[in-house]
C-alpha cells in the first residue's frame, strides 16, 4: 500500500507501518492478549501470539519490500507504463521480481528477528522454546547451565538454518541475473 498510486491506501500503509514499527513488541502483545478479548475476540494464547507477531513483523516486512521496490530503477517502471502495462501488472511482472533481489538480505534480518522475538510469547503463556527452557530450569535446578545452553543451541539452529536457506536463495538469484 505504501507504493500505491491511491492516496487513501498510501496513507493507511504509512500510518500502519509507522505506528506498529515504533511500538514495542511487548505493547503489541499486551494489546492483542488483553484488549482484543474485551471487545469479544477470543482465541487461544498461541493464536494471540501468532497474531501479535504477525501484526508487528508485517510492518517490518512491508518496509523491507518497499525499500526493495524503491531500489528498482524508475526507468523500468516507466518503460512498463510505456508498453501499456497497468500498475498491478507493472508491479507484479517488472518491479517485484527485480525488488526481490534487493529484499533478500533485509528480509533475512526480519525473519531472524521474528524467530528470536517468539521468546516474548513465553511471557503470555505460550509454550515455545524459551518457555520450555524456563520450565526445564525450574524442574532441574542442578542442570540450569545445560538447559540454557540447549535453548541457545535451539535458537542457533533455527537462525542458522534460515541464514543457509537465504544464502541458497541469494545464489540462485545471482545466477538468474
């Protein structure tokens, strides 16, 4: 929406991204977990955690994609318009494939942050890696270091797998150029 030619869509996109990006993730969690049930929206804590993380990280993904779109030479879009392509065709067929190359690394950072930010869900009753580590350290106080080390290794495996997948995708994109 932030690159839309329709002013109300652009305004909504700017408002959403600026509001959510400048709000701490914990506040988004509090809003989703405590305010939404008061207005009749009731889900499991896991669904609330997915919703909060989605709302927050969607704004970050939006900015990464917008920066990739802005990185595409203006002449490309002008040439597509000269050929008679509509805005959506221009975006889908010309601009976004080129923007994808520019967006891979920033998206990798956003998704890596998403993996790490899931730990906040533990404070809201969702059993994810950090929550499990907390339970295990409580149940096994004599093995706290080993349990914490296991939690760190778990996050490391997830983020390194993501980095490896992104490196593979980046090599494929470079070959296409």
